[in-house]
C-alpha cells in the first residue's frame, strides 16, 4: 500500500467522524435547538443505560472465549500505565502552572483519564469498515475491534471511579479546608497571641529543663514505640478511608455490569451455546442486544459534536493549563505509549494482532474522559463545573484537529 493510499484509508474514517460531529454541533445551535441541553441530557441517559451496555455485552459475548482471554491480560496493565503516567504528568503540570487548589484535581484527572469508551467506539469501527483497511476483513475487524474497545471501556470505568475519583475528592476537600481557613482569619490572630504566651512560658520553664534530662532519656524508648504505633494507625486509617470512599455504584456502572455479563456468556460454554450462534435457542437475545448496540456509535458521535459547541463558546479558561493538558495527552503520553507497546511486543507480552496493538496505542492518545465533568459535579461548585466543562471540551476540539 502506497503512502497516498495509506493516508486516504486513515483520513476517510476521521472525515466521517468530523461530518457527524459537525451535524451534532449544527443541531445544537440555539436557533435549531434539536440537540439542546435538555435533549442531550435525555439522550445521554438512554446511551448510558441502554445502548452502551448492549454494545459492550453483545460484543464481548460473541468474541471472548476461554482460549483468547489469556492473550488479553496486557490490556488492564496498559490502561493502568496510562493512568499512572497521566497522574504523574498532571501533578507536574499543576506544580509548574501553579493551578488553583480547586482545579488541581481536575488537571490531574484530565491528564490521567482518557476517553476509553466513546471515541474508540467511533474510530475503530470507522477504520475497520473502510476499504483497504490494514486490519483485514471488515466483518472480522469490526467484531474483534468492538470486543477490544468494550473491554477497554469497562476497565477504564473501574480505574476512573476508583483512582481519579479519590484524587478529585481529596483535592476538593483540601480546597474547602483552605477556604475555611481564610474565613477564620480572626481566630488565627487570637491563636497567635495564645501561641506567643505559650512560648514565653516555655522559655521560663527552659531554665529548669536540664534538671529533668534523665527523666526524658528514660522515656525516649516509650515515645519511639508510641510514634510507631501512631504511624501504623494512621496508615491503616488512610487505607480504610480509601476503600470506604470508593464509589462502588459508579464503578459498577451499566457498561461495567454489561461487561461482566458479556464475560459470563462468553466464558461459560453452556451459556455460550445457548445464546451465541445462528442455531442457538436464545440467539434472538444476542441479536437484539447487537441491534441496540449499533445505535450507540452514531448517537454518541452526534452528542460529542453538540457538546463541542458549548465548549468552544467557553471563556475564562487558564490557557497555560489547557496547553499543558494538550501536550501531555497528545505528545508525551503517545510517545511513551509507542515505547511501552514496542517493548511489550519485543518481550512477548502482546500477541501479533495489528488491531489489538492499535487499540493499545490508541489508549495513550485520547482526550480526557467526559466522565470527568460528571465526577467534578459530585464535589465542586457550579463555577468549578463550568471550568471543568471548558477544559475538557476544548481538549476535544483540539483532538479533532489532532486526528486530522
């Protein structure tokens, strides 16, 4: 395949995505108002609770088997690496740009959590169906590609609501503590005067401190033991707090639950024979799920385009932070991803399937997850939520230019 042919194969799916996104933006215009805010909210609920779960469960059920599940073990590790690297780069970006405390969780979360669901659901089928695709026959490419993407979506949701959720929660708690401290400036002045009195008393007592030196030496061992007990207790408290604050309801979202159902159907032979295949007694259930799942991709693409219109209208966004997130998500993480995947292939961790390798690489080059906005709503004020929407949707606008 020549360079021009390769470019055409790569660009046509992107153009399809851009056209449908453009239609979504057009339908969201104020004087059209077909995809207004209330309509988007209702359609999002249908996608979240019906279309996405049907898509995930049906594709996993017909492709995941006991034989090939072992070969996919690297995908959860790869997604975890994208989160860890994103967390590190986001923390560095927050230090460099001196982002406000109430936005640090947003910055770190945007760098760590990529959109592992909606965008791969759009891009992978579009590439598979294009004539001359490098991933083989369109039907086989679509079937296995959707299985990889469905698994990626489920794993990404678990990491988002267990790792990023707690980071944003801690960051928001600290910001509220800072605000409370500022509101108590008068109390601080009073405490300062008390501290000065206490220091004066300690200075007076210091003259007799040498007389009690022997008693202090005898109590050192006991103090060390108490300190160790205190540190261990604090560690246990932090671990307990982490697991207590994990949002299990969000982790077990409909798509994650659907992935579990898909795994059960695919991995349990009696159930698989009952539901998968044209001769299966209950194949109508699988066919219905596939039919519902096919509606997810065009609807999600329209919603992304409609949301982009609101993001592009946003203002007051800290430009340095946006540029930093763009550099991390579209430059640093993809470069590191290439090295990681090449190394994994060399070590034999990843099997020789170009489509599987492409999905693994794609996980490093996606814009922030749209669920970050939903996550910020749990802890932040309306002002912070507006900022988060502008940050993330501006990144989606950049992503459309990036994939061109």
